[in-house]
C-alpha cells in the first residue's frame, strides 16, 4: 500500500513522490549560484525579511523563478508569482520589497 504525505493526499497531486525524469532540479541551497538568486539572498538579509523562517525556502524559490522569467516584475507580477506561498508571520510586504530590491525596481 502506497502511503502519501497528508498534504499530498489533500492536494491530490502526490508531488512528494512524483518523478521528474531528466528535468533539472534547483534547491534552495543552490539558489545563490545564479545572479538573481544571489541578489535575492542579499535583499532578504538586508531587508530582514525572515521572521520565523518556516515559509522562507518556498518564498525565495518562487521569487527566484519569478526573476528568472520576469527580471523587472510589477506588483501584479509579484502577487501572481507569490500567491501559492503562505506566510503565517505576514512578511508579505517585506518579501515584495526584497523582490523589488533584488530586481532593482
Ligand atoms: S516567516 Fe514565519 S511563516 Fe513566513
């Protein structure tokens, strides 16, 4: 019997056991190797975005994907890209500011 993580069962996509085949995977540990990722890390620290830190890996990964595709994002771009990430600490304004800071907008 295949057991799934509770969140996977709830979403129904079983992402925690989905194979990625030949696709490249970038983790939070490697995000600083790309210029946008390094800029995000720097901005996150300078603007003291993190509160408890629970959500921050996902926030930074989403922000990095946004800047890779949209180097100069608008507020609407940021809101759309970050909408799947929930921060219980409510750091949304600092996240938005850090993304803009990293993007130079
Ligand atoms: S920093 Fe605490 S949940 Fe986002």
